[in-house]
C-alpha cells in the first residue's frame, strides 16, 4: 500500500495545485518513483489512498495504464484517515492472508524491499518497521533484540513503555535516561513497514488514527521488530529543501 493522501502542507506552495504524490523529482512524480520501486521489488497488486487533489492521482495512473499491474484506489476524499485509519479502510484489499508492505509516497530510498519482507517472514512478527539512526522529534525504542518496547516524544517529553521493558525483579518502569543506555535503542521510523494481516485485529479505533498508536498497544503482546537500514539511501522529500537535495543526489 502507498500512503498518498497527505495534504503536503510542508511542500506549499508546490502543493497548492497538486497532491504531494505528484510533486516531481528529476522530472518524475514521487508517485511514479514509488510505484516503480514496488514493481521492481515484485509487487503485482498495489492500493493507493487518495484525498488531496485525488483526481490528479487517479488520472495519472490511468494515463500510465496502471503501470502494467493491478492498482486500486482507496478513496478518502470525504475524510482523510491518517495512517491507521487509511490502512483499516483498505483492509478488504489484503484478503489473501499474506504479509504486505506499506510505505509513504514521499520517501526516496534504495532499501531492498524484498530483504525487509523476508526478514519479517523469517521472524514471524506482527510488523517489521524500517528504522535508522537520524534526528527526529519522535523515537521508537527497541531492546537488544530489536523488539519495540517504547516510544518517546523529544519535544513534549512524553515516554510510553511496554510492560516488556519493566524489570521483573522490581516491577518498576524503567526511567528515561538521555542518552538511553545500550539496552534501549532509539531509532527513527523510515515510513516503510511490513505487516501481518493480523494487524487488523489490533485496530480498535474507528475513522482517523495513527498506525503508531496501534503498534504501541500491540507491542504488549505481539512481536514488533525494527529493521535497521542505516547503510541505505533514504530521504523524506516532504520539505522543499529535501527536494533540492534529491535533485542533486537521487539516482533512482
């Protein structure tokens, strides 16, 4: 699934007359970069959620003859649903019982999607999240086995822990230490994840909600793993300055 429903507010004025997915890098829309990446990785069925200037995305896909694969549209024009709500609305698409990959349309990366997919299957996880070391305002916290055990908002100071992070001997929650000790590893989420269809069983919310909230609840009982990919090229092109960087160093 491609998340392409965002308003692209950080890219204004470029997104005043087009969706973020249709902003170009080296003469090619971000949507096309993302679809071609998925197809090159072996994807034959893709669903894309749309909201902002949805018709432009739909028309572009038709013009490209669906890039030769099966592409469906999840229409969120009436109400944008965020990552969790958008995925839940598209639940019907994932009816084969197999794990599936989800990524944001504004990410440029040479991460091997097959590699993270195979790692997900090998570890029998509920979800496997691509993560890397980079500055961010919200960190996912992992233990030494790369299991998700917490989350931290640097700006607000909020920290959320899984019971898995509580020492059995004391029954007390671990204090947050800055920087975290080696047993607690903070990573930034890369906007790419592989999920088991069982993820929908953990979606208790309706309408608009974040998939991160689902992960933070599910981590209590399920295995949610981080997949480190610091050696790969990765760029969030959600800001104009990032587009300028991509224009110089993104090779596709």
